[in-house]
């Protein structure tokens, strides 16, 4: 982790988000499985991998107080468990709709970061947000002037997932005030396992996917779970939540490209332009002066920026 410490935190968040975007490629061979079975299997493996950290993480969480416990529950059961199941179901109903609804995520994150963390976006943030959302719209709409979105269920599921993930960003930053990043990772997986177990039981789905499918679930757990979230929380501890929400636009951008690749389709010129626009936004974020993007208050006012920023 010492080598990662020299990198801007917002860059690590963007790399993590890009790793999450590889999800369609890893999930395609097991798309016939129930969403709850896949996500439950991921969390079983992730809890097993982080088990040595769990006891210390639970003690530290309890010592941090009831607000921290509530935040961890939302991060784990909500953002890690329920949101992943909802998004998986939304993708099956309509891939484009599921990805387009992720445009709501940075908007929810800005509102929640202001209410919970006291973060106040500055004018320059608006330009980054507008460019990022425009890029996301272009990359996910083959005909941007004639948009498509199908099914109220897909819209509702994807929008709920985006809201939970946005709250996960803000509350993960909140937990980072008092907990080490590796303990937040362990807690997210632990509470996520509890939530997905309830989902499997309520829906009556399979508890075990079988040996072959479990290998793909293991790949998902390692790439989008363990590696992605370790980088994410390590970077988030020194990144304002509103900046992290912009960096996370790398997720739906890569998700769209990976989904098109997985299903043997092709990107139009406007979609490549949208992908390039998001890439520019995410690339420029680490070199911006943090104070030109967001005003921090309270205990986060002294948040240490990455060496490449102010």
C-alpha cells in the first residue's frame, strides 16, 4: 500500500470503478443463475477472504458509536447486498436502462454528502458533473436524440441501486473518519452477506451455484469485490465524496463498453465520443485543486489531498 499512497485518492477510486465495470464480462457465463445466488456466493467468498479482519473491525465499529453502526449497515446490507441484487436484475430486464439510471448516482451523492458530511460543491464541480453526465448519456444511447429505456421494473431497480451506491459512497467516507479502510471493506462484506442470505431465503433461490459456476463467482469476488473495493476505500479515505462520485462515472462507462463487448455488439461514433468525454473528466480530476471543486467543513476541512493535488 505504500506505493499506492503516492497516487491521488480520486485516481484509485476511478480505477476501482473501472474494475466494477468489467462485471458483464465476468457475469455473462452465469447469467442464468438467480441474482441472489450469485451475490450470496460472492459474499460468502469475500467474507472468508477477509475473516481475519472481521473481529477487530466489529470491535472498532462498536466503539465508533451507533451512527457508525447504522452507516456500516447501509454500506453493507444496502450498497453491497441489496444494490448488487437490484442492479443484476435490472441488467437482465434491459441493459441500457440499467446503465442509464446510474446517472442519478452522482446527483444523490452530492445531496447526501452535503447533508451528512457538510461538503459543498463549488462552481467548477458543476462543469465536471455536466460533462460526465453528458458523456454517460452518449455512451449508453446508440441514438442520443432518440433515447430508449424499457420497463418500469428495470428503471425502479436500477434507480434504487444507484441511490444505494451513492449512499454507500457518502457513508463509506463517513466511516473513514473513524475506521481503517481494510476494516470498512471487511464490514461491508459481512453485512452484505447477511442481507443476501435473507434475500436467498425469502425468494427461495439456490444457496450453491455448483462447482463450475462458483469459479466465475470467485472471479467476480476477486476482481470487482476484493481488489476493487480495497482500492476504492483506500482512495476514498482522502477523497471528498462529491469528487469520488465523479470518479465513479468510470464504472458505467466501462460497464457499457464491457456489456457491448460481452454481447458482441459495436459502439457507434457518438458512444466512443461519450466514453472519451468521461475519460477526460476522470483524468482531469486528480490534477485539480481540491478546493476548486468542493468546500469541506468540520473535521474533513483538513482532509489531506493526494500529492498530485492541492
